[in-house]
């Protein structure tokens, strides 16, 4: 059985190569039960959730990392979010008129958008073209172009299980490298070994079994894992902030017409509603001027 719902980092002695392994099962079940996507779309979303978890280990911040794919294909949007503490959520958007059984679900043209939102500090965003309709290839291109780091990813999802392997060569450290007696051929050798991993092994072997299968002649260190789980960060307070950005006039128009403002979370399906009293609290001055607030 695979090492599910966990992110584990590993390193190799005498090299600048590091890696990560991710497995998801219960997390995917939580995501899937809140949506009703066809199986091929579920598999794509599972791959993107794995990719987000893998990348989160490379970002040393407290906050949110999101991966978003926008395409001209039947699946117009995929979005996966993860927090530094291992919380994951994701959604997909489909072009209703497209036939999901025909051609590449991600179309012929698309973008992968990487967004990092620290709890404290500046928001960062990087955009790369979607390469070969592949999430893994696109992320390899991102690291190659934006970070100048050689990186390889292997990602798979099927039958409610998703998993990923990440390998990256970190920059040389000059004199420190010489003192460490670094294996100069490690990156090429380890990549060749990793290429022999089959999708069924990635999905169904434990992480320590995967590392033994690939690198049993290497000195590899597997570190304690970080648990991963589905969790949605939606709340009435966060939606209140969104309503204040919409503005009083539009909110009041909806209240006048429908008596309530109804909002559903796209990620988890949670239902929220806002009454006249809620709008008064969000816009006290405007409500009072229009005779809606309490006097």
C-alpha cells in the first residue's frame, strides 16, 4: 500500500540532489465527494493536487501556494491550493459544450500559473506555458526558466490514488562543494534510475520501498513525513470581505430583490447567506444614509 496523504523529503549523501515523495488517497476522496467531475477530470485534479504538495516543500513561507491551469480545452480551469501545514483543496471548471471523450482534455494551448501568498509579505506569481498538456513537464519548465534549477517530476493519478516524485539539483557551493567531496555525476545517475519507476509502483509502493527500488545502491536519507489533508479555508468572514469589495449598492440591490445574498463555496460546497442585518453591519454609514441601518 502506498504512503498515502503524506509528504516526505529525502536527500542523498555527497550530492546537491534533493527529492520529495507525495501520496494522496483520503484527501482525494474528500475533494471528489464535494464535486461531481468525470473520472478523467478527477485524475487531472489529483495530479495537480500532488504537484501543489510537492512544490509546497520548496517554498519556505507560511501561507498559501496555488497552482492554476487555464486552457482552451474541455477542462478550462484546474486549481489546487495548499497551505504550509499540509491543508489541500482543489476545483475544476469544464466547458459544458465540449466532449470529454475527444482529444486532450487540456486542449492545445494553456498556461500554468504558480501563486505564492505569504501570510506576511509580498505575493508572488509566475506563469509558464502548458507543455505537452503535462503538469509535470510544465513545472519542470518553470523551474528551468524561472529558477534555473534542473528539476524532474513524475506524477500519476488513477482509481482515487495519486502520487508524485520530485528530484532537483541545487546550485553548487564552490569551496564548500570541494570540502564535501561532492559526487559530480549524482544528478545524471539518479535521474536515470528514477526514470525506471513505473506508474503502478509510484502509486502503490510505500515511500521507503520506492526509494529502495530506485536507489538501493545510493546513500539516501528519508525524513519524517508531513501529513496532508483536505481542508477548506472558506468562512463567512472571508466572504464578508469579498462583499465589501463588491460595494454597498450591488449588495443592497440583491437584498432588495432576493431578501438574502446567497453564496456557495466552490471548493467544499458550504452554503452561506447574508441578510439585511449583515449588510448593515458591513456598510453601516451607507445603510444609515439609505434608511436601512439601525438608528
